[in-house]
């Protein structure tokens, strides 16, 4: 989620659109600080889900995965992969391929997960959006993880405005999972029920 909040500070128009959805559909978030939305309530927030998915696309929790080719295979582009080959899937690179995600693949655009006709989430193949892996080894905790992220992000964005402390070295850490190399420091400002910054309020 650190990457998500980092991306929101770089894209204030996304933060504003997300907050508008939250305050419109769940106004109690801004008036009752003890209130946490339930499972059904956060399921009714497509832009929230799209924002989280877009952050996961750009900064997948896992950097790469290895797959074993169990039979001779030909990829759609004609590449032949013989049985027994080890294949590395580099999720960070896959998520930024213009041929898969479009010319703006490197940009933070939650709308790519939204159906422009219905305003609801698009059904995107786990082979394309692979933040939780795909196939028989898909992450067993993906639904719980998404639910927890929705609840936390909804509570934070509806009640606070975050600004990054300037001069930080925001970089990826190495290892099995891709986190931030250093803690992300933020200035936190409390918001009013309308989403405006409360004068003189700091959290």
C-alpha cells in the first residue's frame, strides 16, 4: 500500500476522483472516525478497486516467478519453447509492456480497469493482470488481501490528505517481494466532511 499512496501523491486527480467516490457512496466515512465499511459496502466502490489494481499492476508484490514448461509449446508470437525449459516471468516488466497495456502502460491510470460503458470493473484475465499469480498456484489469500486494502484505503483517503516529505529516495527493495527500500514519510492532513483540508488540523 505504500506504493499506492506514493502514486496518489504523484497523481492528485486520481486521489480526488477516488475521494469523491468514497464520500458519495459512503459519506459516513467522513463523519464517523470509528466507522469501518463492511465487505458489502466496499464491494460497491469500483474506482477504489481499480485504483488498487492499478497500483498492484505497476508495483507487483512479487518481482518474478519461474515456470517449468511441461510440454513443447509455441507462444502466440511464434516462439518455440521446448519441454523442460525454465521460464522466468518478470512481472514488473510485463506490467509495463505497451503491447499488452497500451501506449500509457507506464502511467498510473485506474480507468484502464473500468468499463467506460457501465462504470463497473472490467473482467481482466489473471494472465494479463498477474499481481496474484495465475493458474493452479494463484494466491489463495488474494480476496482477503483485496478486502483489507479496500477497507484501509477507503478509511485513509476519505479522512486524510497525504503529501510526501520532499527529498526522499523512493526506490524498490530487492528480494522475494518488492517493497520500498526505505520507509515512506508523509505529511498527513485531516479533512472535513466535504473532503477539504481542515485548517490547522494535522494528524
